[in-house]
């Protein structure tokens, strides 16, 4: 995954999958913001993959299962 960074504009693109895609993003930015010229301080970055999901649903599931179990244990502890 790749991202385009323009230090002149202080902006970074969203990640794209291929080098060809990031070059398209770069070229479009150059045309749109810099009249086709190459801005100082632009570069391509390798983007780290973002986690595909959040842990929030897993935490909710654990709580839903643990709370009734804890209630049952406290009722039967006597």
C-alpha cells in the first residue's frame, strides 16, 4: 500500500493498493494544485496496513458472556 505526500500543501493521500494508483494520485494532485509542476517536498510513502476491524465487538461479546456468568457464580457461592 502507498500514500502520496505533498509537503508544500501539508497533505497526505489516503492509502492506495498499487504503485500505479499512487502515481495517478500524485499526477492528479500536481495538475489540480500545482499547475502540473512538481512541488518541493513531495514523496511516495509505503502505508502500513490498517487493522481490518475493531476490538470493540469482541469486547462487547466477552462482556455479554462474562456478566451473566459472574452473576451466576455470585448467586451460587453461598
